[in-house]
């Protein structure tokens, strides 16, 4: 029985797929403070019951596995030049909600206005350290 559990754990780890944005939960696996870049397996979000618990699948399908939605006209106008190839992806819709000045980037002021974010947490997501979170840093599905 222990061997079976170990094998299942290894297979689950090997099947971790692309990241995505999942519902906000207390113990999401691998998510940044926007609840994106979450660990997934076969297109499903992964959560855990406690900080030290093992991540398990839930019945929430990763947003990138869902069909594209109709596009907000304002999003199309604001982002068509920079991110036209990403329009219609749910992750870009979420990014757009945090980008309050609609310049195509999220700065520390915008992140703090919506979330209780420290500069250190912001810098973990801002991987190129330019002071702005771009869509690909927000969630790798927007690369």
C-alpha cells in the first residue's frame, strides 16, 4: 500500500503541467499572490488542506483549458497592440482587472491597491526587476 501511494505521488509530480490561475484558496499549490502560476495536473488546479499537507487535485479546471470567452471591448481597445495574441484568455482578463491604469503592466501601487502585498512578494513575481509585472510574469500561460 505504501508503495502504491509513493508511486501515485511520483506520477502526480511528473504530470504537473503548465501553470494557470485558480480560484483563491487558502492553500493553493505554487501560486503567486495573484493566485496565478499555480501548480496543475492534467489541467486541474491543485490545493492542499494545510500548509504542510500534500497537494491534491480538485475538480476545478484550469482556466487555460476552458474555452475562450467573449472579449470585453475595453480590454480589446487597451491591449490589442501589446497583447492582441492573448486576448480572450481568462488569465489576461484577470491581469486586466489588476492593471487599473490600463497601461499593460501592474506596478506595486496597483498590486497594493487590490491586495495586501509586500515589496518582497511583488519582486518575487516581477522576475526581471523592472518595477512592473508583465502578463508573462503574472502567469506563464500568457508568455
